[in-house]
C-alpha cells in the first residue's frame, strides 16, 4: 500500500518533535497504521542554515507554507505554526485543495473551528485536532469516541500547565505569584507575555473545544468566561489548605437545565480528589458521564514530544479512515495482524524489582549482621531498614527492610538462606516495589 | 440511513445496563453515530416472567443465544454472557455468520483472542472489546489509537476493583484481609468464589490484553504471573506507610531488552504518585510512552452502566467503521454536523457555586454579626468560618469563610454590601469552590 504523504507546516518545538517521533518510531507506526507515514514537504521560516531538525533530513523545506499546501503530492497537511494568521488561510486552502488537515492550534479551532469544520464537511475531508487540548492526553478521542454512549454532565480540567506549575509552587513553597511566574519564564514554561497562560485565555480556548464535543454545540469562544490566577495570594493558598482544599485553575463546563456553564477561574477543590493532586506542569481532565460516572485523564499537556504524540495519533487516525476495509481498520490488537511480534515473556526469576521484606528475628545481638551479611554476599543492597519494638512476651522482633533493585532469582536465593537461619522464625514476607517514575 | 441492528446476548448486570443506556441516550447516541442503534433480538436465560429489563421492552427474547447469532437481521452481536463456553462458540458462530462482535469478556479474549481475531480478520468482521479491560475507562482505545505514535515502554494498572477496595479498607481502617473480603462479598463487590479477584486471575486476563495491544504481541495468558493479595497483613500495610509507600495490587507489563515482563502482584508504590491515591473500587491505568511520557486513565472498572458505557462505545465505533464516507466518520465535534444543538451558554451571574471568601475586618465586637447579617438577608448560608489572629501592629483581622452554593448574582450583591461596611477594609477576595463529587 502507498505511504501516506504528509506536508508539515512548522519545524519549531512541536513540528520538530513530530518529525523526530515519525522517524524514530517509523516501523512501529507502520505496524500500527498498516502503511508508512512519510513527510514529503515541510515549511519553516528562519531556520538557521544547516540546522535541519532530526527526522526532517532530506525533506524539501520551503519558506512559503502555501507551497506545501498546494503540493499535489501531499495527502495530509499538518499545521503546527500556531496563531490565527496565516494558519487560518493555510488550513482553509488545504481544505479547498482536498487535503486532510491535522492541527495543534487551539486558538484557531476555538475561534474559527465552526467555519473550518463546515468547509471540511462540504469538501469531504477530515480536520483532526487532538493536540489542541491537553497536549499528549487523548482527551478529544476519549470524549468523542470512548464516552460516546454517555450524556456528558460536566467536565473540569487543569488544562494549562504553566498555571498549574505556578499554583503548585505557591502551595509547596509558600511563594508569591510574581516570584514563581518569573521563574516559570526563566525555565521557558511561560511565554515572555504570559497573559494567555495566567489570565486563562489559553485554557478558555481549550475549554471551548471540550464543551463543543461534550454537548454537541458549536464552538463559542466569545461566550467563555475567563479569570486568571494573578490575584491569588499565598494566604489564600494556605487558608484553603486549612479547610482541606487546594486551589487549582480549572476550566469547567456543565450542562444545566437552563444552559451550558463555560468558565475558567481559580477554584477550591477538596484535596482528597485525585485532580487536586495533579501537580507541576501536568494536565488532567475529569469528565462526568451519565453512564460511566467520573473518569479522569492525566498526562503532559504541552512540550515537544507529548504534543507530537497527539499530532501523530491524528495522522494515523486520518490514514486509517481513508479506507475502512478490513486491512485498514484499527487492528484488533493495535498492530496489523501480519506485524505482530513474538517477543518472549520473561519468567519472574528474570524480573528485577526492589523489595519490601519483613521477617521475625530473635531479639539478640548479631542477628542483623547475619541477615545483612547474606544480602551483602549476594550483591543485594539495602535502601532502608527498621527494627520494630518487640511486643510484650515476645522473644522475636519484626525487621522491615527496603532493598534496591535485584533480579528475583537473587532474592529467592537470599530469602532461602535467611529463612534457614536459626535466628529467623517463619517465612519472610516479600512484596515487590515499583517507583513508577 | 438504516439503523444498526444489535443482537444482545445476556440481560444480566452488563446486558441490562447496555439495554438501559441504549434506550435512555437513544437520541444523543444517534446524533453522535449518525444513525440509530436498535436492539432487535436478545437472549437471556432464567429471566423471571414479567421481569423485562428497562430498554428491552418489546424486543423478542429467546433462551437460545444461537438463535440471535443466526438471525440474519442482526448486524452486530453483543456478547455479555461471560465465561468460556458457550461464549466462545457463540462468538465464533457470529463471525462465521459475517456479523461484527462486541464483547466485555476478558477471560474469553485473554485465552481465545488469538483464534477469535484471526477468524474475524479472515471473515472481514470486527471484534471490539473495550469493556473487557477497566470497565468504563476507554483504555483500549487510548493505547491502540490515542497513543499510536508511541513506543510503549510499560503499563501499570489497578485493574481489579474488588482487590483495590480490600487494600483501601485495610489501609484506611487497619482491618484484616479476611474481614474486608467478607464485607466485599456481602456488598456484592466480590463473587462468592473470590479467587478470580483476590488471586489475580481477573487482573491477569486484563493485563494479557493490555500487553498485546501495547507491544504488538499475541495474547499470552499462560505466560502471565499472578500473585494475589490474600497474604497481605495489616502490619505490612502500616509499615509500608511508614516508609512513604502504599500497597496496591498492580498488573505490570514492561518491555525490556530481553523480553516482556507480564506480572500481577501486590506492589509498594510511593504514596505521592497519583495512582497510589486511587482508592476503593476505582481502577486506573498508568501508561508510559516514549513520546508522550506517563499518562493515566482513571474511572469505574466495573458495574452495570460503566461497563455498558464501553460496550455501547464499541457498538458506535463498529457502526462508524461500516462505512467511512464523510457522513459516517467520527464527526469533528463528536456529533453529526446537522445534529449540533444551539444550547445557550450561561452568564457567570447565573452560575451557582460555593465560595471561599477572605476579607479584612476591624478587630472589634459586632463586625462578624454585620457580615453574617448580610449573608443571612440574601439567603447565603455559611459552611465554615475562621477568624485569624491579627498580625502585630494591625487593627484588622482576616476573616475567612466558606459558603454553600449560591448564584453569582447573589454573591455579587452580598460582596458589594460587605465592601461598603465601614468595618471592612479593601476588597473581599472571592474564589469559587467545586466539590467535583
């Protein structure tokens, strides 16, 4: 089958990430999509000479994005320039030229989506925009397809990473808004003009899109209320905490009897809620459906490769939808049947993890040395240890240990030797540990 | 366009939920799917006479499921009987009869999926199984489509609600495994024979499916290691906590240089991780992709309507894939363009929320009465209040209040009156609150 030919507009943070991911995972993506995905033409301005991004080597690069959009060889135009103009004109031209479009441009979709989708529908092409909301989290797909059985009741999301980073730092370190904002700008999280992030404009763009797909309404950015976080003080953060709450900058949209709520503002939420524990630059979207109840989607809401992850997923989706014969549907096991790999499954003895261990040992000197000696000989290192107090009438004490990573085979051997010690009674309790970092 | 005709096998918890959701959200689903979805034939055994589940009224119901599978009028067979036999024979017959299949049966897919998918591929029909893993969470779709750009590195999931309920109770209340299990059985969370839940068999079924779609390998249930939670003691739960960890029953699958790890066992994880805070019967799956980084998916992993949510999403997906012309693709805004609704967006004045309020008031008797008097007159009730200590050299004290729900219009009026008081200096800080419950 013919490769899918992509024209890439923009080779900046997200464009560069998209080229890199398409190249690095070229085989894996072809195994999933059932065909190869190739960038055949790219547009970038002010690219320093000789600074071709990884993955874009050998691809013709033009300064005039309209050349890409007018290239008859391109099947899918991927718009990663951002902003309103010329992004809007480029997308409309691509549609008129009968090309499918993938975009990460939330401002464009929130303001001009109605016009864009209407042109696309008339022309019979697709416009995909997963990357426009919450970066790498597949939230558009989750709501539009995964929860398609539900009447959506409400959505509440942390959908601006910079704002969440600032609020997290204010809470964790008692710092002021201005102080953290300056750091975020230095770290490159916030733009030099931070208005879009901290005044809620960016979140309002994204919330407008979420509301449309949740409730089946047109995009109504001009009706979205947006209030920023610049007036939140350290006292408020601390008082909220005293009451058991955290302050998060939420986008909230809700169906009520009289209409749709569509609002972005700082919000106190109970600290026991999972979403209250989403910290730093991470995003999360909580969706309440009438059948499924609450579901939450968490991940990186911005950044080069997280956003590229969503862009490439959209390219694959469009490629799959171009035909829907059995060879091109979403494969049952995600990869095309002829492309399954017969990787071996490891035996547990070959798996390496850290361990929590608990044993009962005689309450006399030298026992700990015997136990740690066995670990030492087998190359198992100990991360932490506690010897608990013996209960009254007990001649043994519980010893609790955390180890560093070791193959299960080694641990089996160590535990066999420890259980054989006179000073240790009964079996050693062993629970594996994962840092999930 | 013709309705999609569904044959439903099973009218128990999940089958009944599916009939109910399809009926209740009939219009909303048709707006999304672009056509009506109708149950035309159902099979159920031992249905008490006159006990037709909601949504199945007027549908012919047979005791012989093969009648449904052989009904030439049925487009999609939905298998919600569970177990290996006759589910396996019914699904294979449905495929041979050229029908698409939707199933929630994880045991069937984990053990016989390779054979089932191969037959389906040959016949050119689809077999969808979103409901087989993590109930209503669209995790199959997220991994298979939403993260299709990624090389998946590992997955760690809480994918058995009963086990998580037991561990949560053990931690929160210091109870023993046996004690909580008995309660779970009484509450109907755990089966009379709890082996599948507490010994990790059910989780191993689900993990086998996740590993296949993550890594592009065949289903290998017989290679999955499963260890249960029955030997976890209250001491271990409490010691783990002392070290900053929680014990969760995780399914873990990981790509390593030498093969795939595939294992279900109790696991200590740092309590600061979001997944460590997934409590009770809820499920969550953490997926690490090379481009997107970690993403997490959280929701109800079982139950009538959460599972039905996934079943119906699959039916809609299959319906959409039957043709992929522009009228039948996933619509841009989730609903068909002709089906968008022009619901009004509420003004913020009409939105009701609770509020956090902070004001600086003169440190003298009677001020609090003035403030609360204003709230009382406007029908705003106070949930909690704290009067802070005045700072040295200060003649005002901060008063912090939480209110119950009230329309923003009322609150604006109250704050205008309070700010006009002589005893209150400066503006009142106001942050909205949401319980997200």
